């Protein structure tokens, strides 16, 4: 308000006062005690009342304005403190991720001291303790965070994951149960419960959870993956039935798994095993032969060797190899297993034909070198045998093959349906198969890599 505006307002007020004083010349007497009173003009009374009202209004406005500014100041101060705390927390997490644990602890502890009820800081401090090898301290921090925010899925998942890392599966499963109480269709929690059941071999429980997971995964990008996992769990249940002597139910389940996933190697292998247990040698052989023709995995050839050598019928096995090679003489794995069989049967010259065909094609695999060494030794060519043995370091004198997981690289002396290291089904292949993948063609055509 400008000075002129103020002066104009004062003049108007005085004019108003004089005008109403002229119109109301009488006085009004007010008693504030029985014997105490004062007399005043009505105009003065009205103007006084207005002025008092204005003064009280001004005081009220000033109080409200001051309160609002104090509240805004406190909020700004609190927000600033929160921003500073978050910046400190974020820097602490960055230090944690970069491996600077000492600095991370200083920053995170300071952030926690300022705001002890922040669950994200408690989670970060728990991770820090776990990295420093203090698992119980980490668990205690996560339990504190859960106590403050019992329905926080972030806290509960971190707690469940930490229990799993520490091998405390029972506690982890209980926490997953808490998550499912809050969100009964939480797919991540269901997968956690399923994986724990799989880990402990509780296949029927895993099957129930997996069915529930598929039901809530409709439309999810992972639906196909979950359906495959369902097949694998059904396969494991069939294996349990087979081990318990319930061969026919197991065969039905293996057949159904193959129908739904024709490339699942373990089901074909196990279906052959079931027929072998029933003494149905021809059916087992047919299943494994078809399995090899379809999938080119060496485990089918290994099973055929076991079957026919146990039955003392190497002639039928030799006939199978010769017929198969007549149809496809560029199959590296077929030649490799056939050469190995020939050496086991002391058919040295026939073994030599296939071994040296592989070597001349550039096949660089320990088993190829070991077979070549055995051929040279049995031909009494000691120097050549020693050189091949050197290249085949790691093989044993039983002509054994080893298997490795295509996913994680874990090696096994025998074939398994599932890698125990990474948990994948059907991932075991002949060790070193990559060394057979880039060999040069034989005279009669290229040798395919194929499935090993």
C-alpha cells in the first residue's frame, strides 16, 4: 500500500467518523460493575469495536502467518535433513557396490544414526555385514526392519534370500509364507517355495506349488518356462516311482513328458531304463536308438553299450554301430563311441580306422587321444602311445568318458539327469565337446558337431 493510499484511507475514515458523530450526538452509559460505569458516544463505541476487531484480526493473522512460516521452516529443515540422509545412504550403497566396505560402513552407520527407522538403510547395512562375514548381525538388522515394517515385501524378500544364502532353508520358507500371506499370488515367493522344495527333494510339494504358480502366471512372459519346469518336476516324481518299483506308472509319466517335450533327454533315458528293469531289452534298445537318432546325445550310446555288454551280446551292438555309420559316416560321436567299443572288444584295427579318421579330421578331444594311445600301445608303438597319452591327460585306463554341464561347466564322472550345481535338467553333455565342433571335414564329407 502506497503512502497516498494510506492517507486517503485515513481521510475517509475521519470523514466517516465526523459524519456519524454528527448524526448520533447522544451518549451511551455502560456499567461494568454495579457502581462503576462509563459514558461514551455511540460512534466512538462502534469505531472502537471496529478497531478492536481489526487489532484482534491482525493478531490472529500474525499468529497464523508466524505458525505457517514456522511449520514451513520445520518441514524444509526436515526435508533438507532427509535429502542429506538419502544422499549419504546412496553414497554408502555406492561404496558398498564398489567394494569399499570401510567407507560404506561409516556412511551407512551415520545415515542410520540420523534416521534409525529407515528400512532401506537397514537392508544396506545388513548386506554390508553379510559381505564382511557377519551373517548373524545382518540377520538381526533385517529382523529389526521387518519388525518396523512387517508388510514390506522388499524387507521380507531380502530376509528370505539371506536365509537361503546361509543355508537356513526352514527360516527362508517361513518368510516366503509370510509374503504369501500378504500377497497370495506373489510369483517370486511361489518360485522361492518351489525351489526350496526342489532343493530338498520334496517333489510332490514342488508339484503342487508349481501348478499354483502356473495358474497365477497366465499371460506372463515366463509361462512357457514354468510349464517346462512343471514337466521336469513330473519327471522327478516318475523317477521316484521307478526307484520305488512302481515301473508302469513311471513309464506312463515318462511317455507323457516325452510327448510334451520331445527334446527332453532325461525322460527318454529313463523310459529306456524302466523297460530294461522289466527285462524288455528290445524296447529299451529301441527307445535309446530313437533317442540318439533324434537328439544325437552320447548318453544314449552309453546306455546301449551297457545294455548289450551286460547281456553278453556285443554282436548286436556292433551291428547297430555299423548300420548307423553306413547311413551317416560323418557322425563324430558315433565314430568316437564305436572306436571305444572296438577297443573294449579288442578289435584294434577296426578301432584304429575310426580313431585315426577322427584325428586326421582335426578332432582334439582327450578321449580321441586316449583311444589313439591305446591303439598305438596295442600295436606296440610305444613312442606314439606316450605322446597320445600326454595329450589325453586326465583319462583313465577304463576308457571312461566324463560329462559336463553346458550351463555352469561342472563336471561329473557319470551322466545325471540334472546338474546338481546349477539345477538345470538335461544339461550334461560329453566333456570337451567344444573341441569337436570345429574339426575339418573328412574325405567323405564334413563331420557335424551334433549333440553330444
